[in-house]
């Protein structure tokens, strides 16, 4: 063993550590309520000039996590979201890949829509999905309109090819809920 | 520990791997026993050849101990014994290889014959990290849907169609037969002709993700009568809950997260993407061979599946102890 | 050498891509295939009384002829047809219901929120007399597969009977708009809605549910017209006792005869979420006292999950209207693979038999692409012929009555099967055809759509879709997405056919004046000559037409033609629900074949009424 041995491994270790492993982190599996879906509002008008609460930093980090988005992609199919929303184009439910958001397009607003349901037909999934699963779905829904990092999305669909690969989806602007629909 | 001691310990462990529920040399199935016979033939032929070669080598080394004389180096007269020896050796090798080829051929024929006319037909679909098992029937209403277990009647050739819902898995029931891959987008198959009753263990044999190691399969080979009895029981829907605690568990199961994924026949819970639980309590293990089926293990699993089998697709919900107790009480009724 | 070969290959590839990727223009105009038969079928007399100038039910009569006996408007003067008045409903969902006209009042039924407007036809501009607002739940829109549509009300005995999207049936006093009774029949928690127009006959209101894509168990219920109480309910799956199959039942073919087939032809428990909903049309024979209707596809679309023939889905029932007991059933599409419901309109005609006798028959262009002629007393097939391009089936075995599928088109999990014709909306979807006793032709507005289909394991969660399929639809051979066919049911062939660019989702109207009316999805309302299909008049309405045109005699004695204009439904979802055309599988695959619709029409909800000048 030469004297360069420890140095070499140290360098490799540092590179590995720096190489965006936040993207690959798996979540706290045993803490289901660690990231409870908060109550949030899709509205933009608040009396007295108050504003929508700022987005929780931990919630925002879901969008950069490849595993969260991959699980969201699986759940989107198995929980029948694609039955109403197809692969982002909509059907019984509205399109999720465009810039129009009826009830808010921020990740916590999407998670709240899943949790509470919405009038006009979105079912409420409280008690049928865990909070963690709702975050995973919300992160995936965000990826449908290109909001998330391209190195965290999956590169292919699990079924017959439909929309362009997620890595090529261009980022749509996110109109607020009261934007012109 | 000395090297010698280690060698004896290794020898002691080895037979352990050759006995019991997951034994590649068990030969309890037709293909498995064919394999064992072939293995034996190979071992014998190769052992004989090995002994002869080693003996030859040792003899050559022994004779080589005498120093060479100048005459020996210059005059390499061919010994009169070399020619017949070489002919004999070639003949021995040919004979050995022929024996191996013929043995292989007949083994292959036997396997093909065994799988020629199956009487039982099942489909095994591999998921991460559990097995979906469906028994086909000409009468559609007599198909049986179960998970993580296979029952086979002894002596009856069974055809198993293999599919995968996600990544490549491999089905390996060592006592009965060899491995066969389950590949998404393709349909493969394997045949079993079990010859001895007993409980065996199957295993996923192709790395398929974080819980590949905890993806086992309980295989039960039983008499034809026992198999029929099991089959008829599987066709019945789940019994209704009897006690208040079971009722509470049933209500939780049917209206909360459980029914999003699981199916219990005869109840409103008809999820299709997780193991079918209609007769869950009659199985030997939980979560594809992860834990033996006991009430304590059930409670452990239902309360926190992520602690038991981290990364698997069943989420930890965060149920209260009372909820866990009632759900487990209900699940125990699903015999 | 290698370079030349590569170049050549590149050239060939470029030519092929150019050839097959550009939109191929198809020949427009009418294609004539020959004369119609001299001997004609006749609408069943008891089921089709003479025209009194009213339009009291969507099908015009119990035989579902959609034929108006009025003849003031005819080929010679139709060119002068102009707008008499219009009425805006204020809704912008798919507008399918025909306006009803009884005497001096027109009744307009809107899609969700299912409002009813009574218009006074005696006054200029047809002002509103009353409005009925039933306020069905908005959440029902989330479980309506193909738009929150309503296919119409029925007028009978001074009342209007109709269904609400959230699963209620109502009776409304026609003179005041006051609700008389409201009965809950369907449960939106399970994914059930009601979109069909009821049939009112023999003191009963017949109602069927929707939800074949939601894992719903299908049924047809009969309510007492006076009180709204349930008289009987016949399920489309399950044991004979619940499907009301008893000692009166005789199937025309052995495939449909047996005990508890509604259970035995499914995997265990699957019939409970198996579909077979009754969301389409019902016809009635007052002499035989039998109702005829079809059942929807089985659920899920992924057929691998539901082994067996899946009775009693995708077939036609004949039931006694008083008791609901089944007389016969014929399964047009056993173990359906492609969402080929069988709920299309069933026209009751008297059929010219071989020896000059008249056979009581029913004729129907089915979703699977075959035009069936059956004896309506017992269900036996008299003739069956393809009326559109089919490669998913090889034919119908006339001995066993069984449809013969093409094995290579069977969808399998984990792979995609391409070029399946007809696609999921079939050769024709719900929009009904019309029959003219004068020409003896059935006027069929329909589709020319094929699909690629991939199936996968569908999860069942009550109140959510239970489908398991990814579909992309596209135009079939010829490049036209729609076709209007005049079919001679006696000669068993086309007489003329008009190719349409867009899918045809509007019903047809035939008149004694010798005209046939239908609308296109970009809003053109057309009148063609009933004998040869020549386009005689057209008018561009404000939105695509998917609703039933009608003809009535106004209080002034003149003939009027009315049509609802408001695109939507399954075919028009890309416009009415503002879907994204970048996802070809959206709207269960329909978006791929209607990608250009947003450029050609917008949402609407207006009734147009036309008349001759003066």
C-alpha cells in the first residue's frame, strides 16, 4: 500500500458525497406523520393584505428527490389517478400537465387537494392514502408540467408511450388558482 | 480458530444446506430429482477422472524425484507402455464424456415428458416484493387467487405461467425444480411434478430491488384429497366478522387505507395491487416468507411494515394500538 | 459501399416517414353503392303511431325510428331554411338531449346541472314559461366517465320524467315545473351516475345506471310513474334471482342459456364490480309487452382480470315491462376486449320474410361494427353484417350465434396491440340512427376509428375508475374519422356513405319530406337528400353538435327543425373539459384522434330552431 492510498479514497469519498445524494435519499420510512400535509389555501386574496403561508422547505425538497417522484409515478397509476387524469392530459378530471390550476399548483396545494378532495369531483383521499403517499403523488403531479429537476424525474413511462419522456417536458408556468382558466 | 478447525466447521455446515425446506439436492419434484440423478452421474464420472488424473500427477511427480542422467536427456525412447496408455486414456475420456452426454440427453427427455401434459395450471406474477398466484380453471368462477404460497397435489404435473409486473424476478423452488425468470412484457413458464409431500420454500433468485432477500414463497405439496380440500376452501369468500373487535377491524380494513390495495373476497375491499388476503390466516408466513404467521408477528407487521421490510410498498400508516389489535383480530379470522 | 447503403436506407426511411406522417386528405362527398331494396322493412306499427306534430321522447316513438312524419320541408325548399329562434341554456358541457315539443311548449333539458326550461312557442322568440333547477351534486361530475351529459327527458301524461347526474330520477309537472317526486336510484360513492333518457310506458319509468368504467354493477330499474316507487330492478350481473331470469327465459343460443351464468362466467366475486350498465337506449313493443335494451362493457377494460364470458354484459335483453322478467338475452360480444358496449339504439321493425310474411324484428347497428337483424320475439339472428371496417373480429357464427374474435388482436398485459378496428367507441357509439319507412334505409352517423391498446392490472377503489388500459385512437382506413352511412337492412348493404373529417357524435333525424339531418363536431348542421345523400343545406352553429335533432309542428302549423349545439361528451371532451392535446391517451384515448378540435370549435349550449321563411 502506497502513501497515496488513503488520499485517493478520501477524494473519491468526497466526490461521492457531493454528488447530489439528496436526490437519492430515501425518506424516514417509519415516521408517517413527519411530513403531514398542511392546511393551505388555493386562494390569492386575503383580507388585510395577508398572504399564502410560505412553502415549507421540507415540502419543497420532495420535488428534488428521485425516489419520491418514482413512488409518485407508481401510485399515480395504481391509485387510479390516471383513470381520470390520464397521463397529464385529463379526461374525467382536468389536465395536470398544463399551466391552469383550479385549486393551486404549489406542491402543498396539490397535496391538500388530494387530501381534502375538491368540489366538482376530485375525491378526498384522507384515510385512504398516507400523508407520505400524498406528498409523493404531489411531487409526481408537479413533474407532469415540468416543475421538478430533470435529474430527479424518471426517464420513461411504465406503459404504452404517451407524453414525451419526463426529462424532456418543458416547464410550464404555474398560474395561480384564480388565474384565467 | 485454527485452519483445521475451520475446515471441520465448514464441513459440518454443508450438510445443513442440503437438508430441509429449501434444498437443491432434495429431489422432491420430478425435475429436481432428475437434476439430482444427473448431478450424481456427473459427480461420479468427474470424481473418477479427477482421481485418475491426480493419481497420474502424483505418480509422475514421484518418479520424477530421480535425478536425470545425461543418457535420459538425450535418449527419450518411447516406453512401450505409452501408446496403449494414451489410447486407453482417450477411450476413457470419450467414454466419460459419452456417459455425461447420454445422461444429459435422457434427463432432458425426461423433463420434457414430465411437462408434456399438465393437469393443473397456475399463473404466478411477480411483483416487488411478493408473489401473486392464480389457479386457472375452465370454469371461470372456480379460479383461485392467492399470494405468496403455492399448493400442489403430489404426482400431478403442474404448468406454471410466469409473468412480472415490474422488474425481472426469478422463481426458484429448489426442492422441485430449477430457476425460471419472470420478465416484464414476456411470458415464461415452468413445470413441476412434485413427488413427495412436504412443506418447501421457494425464493426469488434474481436481484429485484431492496427487498429481494425477503421475497420467498411457501410451497406445500400435499395429497390430492388435501389439495382439493384446500382448493374448495379458497373458493369461499371470507367469513363475516363475529366479535365486536373483529367487526371494528373489518370496518377499518374496508374503509381505510387497507382497501386501497388489498382484496378480501366477499367484502367491499377489492384492491387488486397487493396480496389477496381472503384466506390470509391460512398461510404459513407473512409478507412473502418474511415472518412466520403468528398473532404477534401479524401485529408487528400491520403496525409498522417498514420496520420489518424496509422500502416495501406497504406504507406505515401510524395506526393506534387499538386499531392494530382490531385489524389483526379480523385478519386472524381469514382462514 | 457501406456509405451508399446507408444513404439509400436513409432515403427510403425519409420517403416512408413523409408518406405516412402527413395528414392524408380523404375524398369528401358522397359515395353511392347502388339502389335500395324494393321490399322495405316497416316500423313496428304498434310501436310507431302516426306523427301528431309533437316530439315527446328522444326516440320519437317506442320503435326508436327518430322519423318525423312532417313533410313541409323537402329537398326543393330546404335551401331556404333559416333560424327561427335560438335558446341558450347557460351551460357549456356536452349537449345531447333533444328538445321535447308538446303542443305549444318546448322543453329543453341541459347537461349538468340538468336544468329544464319550458319555452312558449306561441310567442315570438319563445320566451321561458318556467325553469326547473334540480341542483344535482357537483361531485357527480367526478365520476361521470364521458362528460356530465344528459340524453333527454320524456313527456308522458302531463309530466316530464328525467334522470339527474347524481343518480336520481324525477317527475316534474309539465305545466308548472314543480317537482312531483324524486327517487334516488344510484350511488355516486360507488361511481354510479345516470345519464340516459328514461323510457316511460305502461305506467312505468325505466331507468338504467352508468359507470361501466368505474367498477359499477349495472342494472335497469322500473319505477311506478305515478309515485316514483321502485317496481322492479334487474341487475346485469350476478345470480339469476337478481338478474330476473326465471322460467320465462329462453336464450336464442346455447351460449346464453344456463343457471346463474351471471356468476359462473366471472372469476369469484368479480360480477359485483363487473359493469353491464344500462346507459343507452330502450325500445318497447306494446303488443308483446317487451322492452329491448343493451348492456355496457364489462369492467375492467383489461379482460385478463376477468376470465369467462362475463354475462350479462355487452348484449341485448328482452324483458317483460310489467315484471322485469327476462324473455331472452343475446350476448353480442362475449368476454369483451375493447369496450364494445351494446347499448346502442334498437329499432323495432316488421321484417319482410322470405315467403312474404312479416317477422317482428329488431335492427341495430352495434358498437362492435356489426349490423344485427334479429327476431324480436326470441332473439334469433336473421342476418348480421359488418357496416364498418373491422379487424378485431372475424365474423359471427350463425349456428352458435357466437362472435368470433381475431386472436392476434387480443390485448395482453405488458404489451401493446396495434391497429385494432373498431376502437373503443366502436364503429358507432351512443348517438342513434334514424329509419325512414319511405326509403327503407337506416341512417347511421358513425365512426371510422382504430386504436393501439395496452392493458395492465387495474386496481379497484370504489368511486374511482376501474379500467386498466392505455389507449390511443386514430382514424381508420381512408383517413376520415367519421362516416354517415345509409344502410339497407333488407339488402344488407350500404346504399350511400358520406365521409366526414371529424368523428360523428350526433344522432340523426329522418323526415317524411325526404330529408335526413345530422350535425358535425365542429358545428355544421346538415340536411341531405334521404335517397342519395346529396348535401342540400347546411348551417354553422356556434358549437359542435352532439345532440339529437327533432322536427315538430309549431302552433302556427309550420314545420320546424330544432337541434342542440354544444360540443362535449366523450368525443368532445378535449374542448368541453379543456384537456391537453399533448397527451394522446387523455380522455381514454380520444384526445389523440380529436387533437385539432380546439381549433375548430368552442364550448356552447344553445338550441337552434330552423324554419322556412314566411
